[in-house]
C-alpha cells in the first residue's frame, strides 16, 4: 500500500515518502518502525539504545529458540506435512532499490540551545570534521560492497557542505514529517542528483524514547533527499559509546553523536529509500546488525582524527569469515579501522 502524501509546510511543500508496502513481513515492519502517522515517511534503522537493542536481540533469540523447539516436537510427531525450518542466514538481502553512490551532506543544528556555546561545545565543528574526513576512510569503505539499481555504494569523494543553524524550537523526532519539513525549510536547494543527506541534530533530550537516532527519506521541492534525526545525547548513558577524551580530544556529547552518525550514514548509503536496498529478514540494516560493538577502540579518518564508532555489517565478511562478532555472535561486522 503506497500512500504518497503532500505535506503543506508553510510556504514550502514537501512530498512525504511512501509508507511500507503491505507485503512487508510483520517482523521487518516492526524493526523498520513504520510511521507514527499515516502520511509520515517511515523511520528506518533506528539506532536503538544499548538497553533497547539488547531487549530486541533477546526477543529474537527467544523466538528462534521457540521455533527450534517446535521443529523438534514436530519431528518427534513425524509431521511430514510441515518440514522443519532451516536456520535463516543472518545476511542482508537486496530489496530492489537504489543505494547512495556518493553523498552530498549538510548538517542542520536545530533548537535554541545551539546558540549557546556552553551547549554547542565542540559538537558543530567536530561533526563538520566528521563528515568531511569520513570520505575516503576505511570506515566509509566498510559499506562499499553493496550495489543497487543505480550502481555501487561509493566511499570516496563524499562532499560535506558544512552546516546551518536554526534556533527555532526543534521537534522531538517522533513525527518524521516534522523533521523532513525542517530539512526542506533549511535546504532550499537539495542536491539535484538526489545524493543529498541532511542530518538534523536537535537540542531535544531523549527522555523515554528507545532510540538515539534514526534515518529516513522524502522529497523536498520535488528532489529526493535522505535525512537523519538525532537527540541531544550528552550525558545519556543509553547512547554513550564510551569514548576516551584523552585519546580523541572529543567531548562526551560529540563522541556520542559521532557514533550514531556513523550508524545512520552507513544505513542511508546502503538502504536509502523505499522499496529499500539492503536489510535482513528482521528489517535490520548494516548499522543495526553491529550496533554497540566496537572491535577496534578507535577508527581513523582521512585527516588522522580518531573516533569511537561502531562497526558495520558486511555480508562478504560473514561469508568469508573475516568479520568480528555482533552481540548475537554472528561474525559479519567490519570495524573500519
Ligand atoms: Zn539503524
């Protein structure tokens, strides 16, 4: 079921993206967090907090255990009609959509606190550096294997166009179209090739939300855009990667944003839009599958900067047994060191 909707946002009009196809498996739909409102673009690849990620992982494992038990019981009853399930591959599969061959990014800092240097600290300059020197890094290359209908994910030549600051009151990320609306307001001319990625860093605290960040997609002024939403994560233990400022020189708030930034941009590049490109049977994208795992303490970007960022899933690494284990013990993560 597709329900592309027009969203009237002040004088600007943005086309909301389509909701998930009704044929999506319920599992995948749950993981991919269908929209809060019927006309909203779906939240993709939410970067769940450590606690929420663990809860979902345990749920999945319990369900698998239950299925294995059911299979054994069925076999014992010699129920020939229903063959036993073969254990599913943890790998991601391709769903027919585009990937991002390159990225043209511009960060949006939204909320009145961004005008306060005591709040902003090193976050704005730090994230500008992050995006600039992410290009050409081994970390970016960890998503290179994925192809889509428009080519292959590329990790070099990613272009960062700096940032804009909007000190009006930020929305809390619960409604994706509100974030898309902000992107359309602050980015009057998105990348005309549709390679624009616009992460929105708010000054809103997470509260009881189970996620630290998410990414989604839509159109602004008729041009497809990718975008992300980020809470203010300073001092938020559920979204803290455990960076050592003596090694990286980053404030805790910047380090927390940098880690979820790596998760979301890797997913936007490999699974940008409806009908989606690369995700697993549970709807998990390459960032989700390796969330909260750090095989190497720090990855190095092309300017020599060190960042504590989670690994990303690689089907090739899983198949070739060259990856490290995620929290479910599946060895398909690349640390991008
Ligand atoms: Zn994710």
